[in-house]
């Protein structure tokens, strides 16, 4: 099944489209179970920061994927003086690297579509954008079902035993580590959602979560489509002529840098964008 694409022209239309038409029979609530990601260019595929490394200089996506292990090793080497406490595991080290902007194979998502809409529109300057932007929705539970994973978002510690029951899986020290993942030492393709530890207030404010994929050679949407999971993705496209209005609606409801980056940098970023 292909990825669905739906055009929406306001924040209200986006929320209406994401609200289940019928209440959940067990809870009586109309709560969507997806996660969301905002992209400033609706034409672009779902690239991780590792996928996109070098593309700003005209390079091709995925061209620097082999640097993944070197990048994380250097983060481990140089980050220690600035961390309040050492990461509890190597997977937490990877999550911390992603959170601080280091290129990794993790892809950021949020439980809030408003947070995703903020990241899709935050670079607008003085009116409407020149291109469509997008809010992607992922049905992560469908992804877990396809890859025979638990019907719960995985905690970072769960990754170490992700393939415990699968024969022929070689792991260093009996654990599935990022280094094993980088080397392709997993018995099969997979994608999963990870609940990161609350490293700082930003992750909590942004309701953040990550996806991890075994494949670093193609965009996440292409990987899912290749496994018959295109239907787990929906792309809500905000046309260029309405994105300025949607950005103003987000500011109206307080979905801005000051709330999502709860520190002085967030205050400064909100003022800089708002008065541009």
C-alpha cells in the first residue's frame, strides 16, 4: 500500500483529520495512537540526520552512512565533560547524540501533531512560504506488528535484548548494541519506536520519541513501502499559500520555541522568528 497524502488548509483541519471518528470502545476517548513529524518541504522523503549528512553541500543522501560509528565514538569521547551523568547504556548515548544534533540513524517524532506542525513551519519569515510543508503521521503499532515486535513503544534498555530469542544473532558481550546495529549484525530487517529517557526538559516539552531502522541506505518511507508498510504513513500537506496562516495559528495557541525549548535559547529563538 502506498503512502497516503492529504491536503489540509488550517490547523483545525489537521486536528480534525487526526481525531478518530468513533471513540475507542475500551476507553470511550477519541485519541489518535500515531506519532508525528514535521518537514518544511513536503517534497522531501523521510531522511535521518545521518542520511542527510553532506547534502547541503550538494552531496547525495546516504553517501556518508559509513561514518556512523566514527561519529558516535567521537561524541562519546568529547561529550563526557558536558553531561550531568554518564549515559546509562550505549543506546542512551545514541539517543543523547541525536537529541543534541549529532547525525544518527534515529528519526525524531512527537506524540503531538502541533509540535510537528511547529517544526514544519518554524523557518517561515514574514508571511507565506515558497513551498508546501508537511506533517507526517506514523502508525508505529502497525510497524511493530509487521516486524513481530512488542505492541509497546520500546524503552532504550529494551533494545539490548531485542533479538534475544532469534538464533544466529551475534552480539558483543551477549547484547544487541548500537555497534552491532551499525555493523549490520541483526538477523533481519526491522524498524521500531523508542521511548527515550527524559534527558532534559526539551524532550519532555516536545513529547519526543524516535524511530530506529536497520537500513541506512534509503529513506524511512521507502524502507516502509518496500516492506508493504506504506499504509502506516500518512502525509498531511500544508499548501504554501496557507502555511503562514498555520504558523500564526500555532503562535496563537502558544506552540512556539519558548514552550518547546524551555531555556534562554528558546526565548531568543521565539523572539527572533516572531519579529522577523
